[in-house]
């Protein structure tokens, strides 16, 4: 069983320098939509966002999670230690950002300029009024720290997933007939439910989840365009990677990074000191793999392509 449902996005590495900023321009540049301030979300987290130009950084006060990103027009692209997403920024008539609808199903909201939480129900997309016509598909599968759930019909709005009455963080639900969410370490099964538009349904599948190995990215890689080589060590859905510049004469340029393998064919990396041709925080798509799930080619958002030697 191998699934390749996954988000497609273009994230470019963003570095925020909270120091001296020198502005040089021949003509006035368009100002990015202002999303700085305090935000609420439909997953219970609150976010404090600091923005400089078109770059931003968030922190979740309750957990210390930090994310960074960039704004292009009314789209925000963000990457954080556990994933990445793109968001559609919705503004009121005055241009004040009031919602960010993220591609992973998370919704950021705030009220007027005071930033008070909005009233009323959380908006959802699609489906219209009444109960949605969907149910669970085949037995849910566990892939490392992820749970993949098939549905019989596409779900076009916000949904919530519960395991033994515990609300699971959603990684990906793009209005499709599947959902990927995080599960606690060691969870092997239990009572699984999905709530959508006020209706909660319970899976009639066996309570024990299928176990599927994540895509195998371990081993040696090479970028034939630059000559740089990479060695990846994988532990479940986590990986460590070391890059080397074999052409260096006096200094052998090496450094390390780490990241996640997720969603069936997605991978990210966060470098301590990045290779020159890559982003500091880069996201890649595994575009070729063997039937057994061994990755053969990775296309990174920076433009780099890794292949097996």
C-alpha cells in the first residue's frame, strides 16, 4: 500500500534578521499584506507573528514552536519544524488581514484591529447545508508519526479527527477524499472518529491500524549539476543529512541538516549551513521510487535535483 496524496507548494527559504534594515529602491515597492499580530486557530493554538517586509516569523507561546515564511501577494508560504503549508490571506475592505486559510486545513482568524477573537462558528468550505455524504474508507494506516485515513467522498471543508476522544493535529486535508494527521508515539489503534459540519461518525474498521514504512530516503545521493554529494541517515519519518563538496581543494565543505519524510512523497530539510544551491529550509518532492518504496529522485523547491549515484 503506497499513497502519494500530498500538498504541492512552492516555499522559498526565508531568513528574518531582526537588526538594521537598509532600504534601497529606485521606485516605491508594493507593501506586503500586514499579518503581524496575534492570531487564533481552529486547532487550539495561538500564534504571535512578527513581520518585516514580505518575511514573517511566528511563535506559538504555549509550545515555543517557531515558523518562518514569505508573503507574495495574498499568499503566505510557511515552513516550521513539523511541516509546511501555503495560505490564502483574506482581508476586510480596509485591507486588514482577518483570516489565513492554510492548505493543510488550519484556519487562522482574528477580529478587527484590536485582534480580539472573532465570534460565531469557524467557517468551513464546500459541502453546503446538511450532513455530508461520506464515510471511512479502507483500514486507516500508520506511517511513522502520521495516520492516513481514506474517505469514501471528498470533504470540502474543515474537519476534525478524534482518536479515543483526543483531537489529532491535521497535517493535510485539501478538500480531498483523504486526511493525514499526527498521532501520539506508540498509538497502534483505538476508537477513530471524524467530525464535519456538526456530525461525528465513527470508523467501523478494525481498531488496530495498518503499519506502513515511510519512503526510504536513506543512503547516498548526488546532485549531478553541482557535483555535491549527500548522505542521509533515516530513522522512521526523521532523517539526518550531510553534504560534501568533493571539488573543494583547500577546504572540504561539509555540513549537516535534518528533516522529515511525510505525506507519501514529501521531504523537508533544515540546514545548519546550507549547500550554496539550496534554501536554508527546503522542501522536496520524491518524484521517482521503486515499488518497494525506495526513493530514487528528489526534486527540491530550490531547483536542486538529487539522484542516486
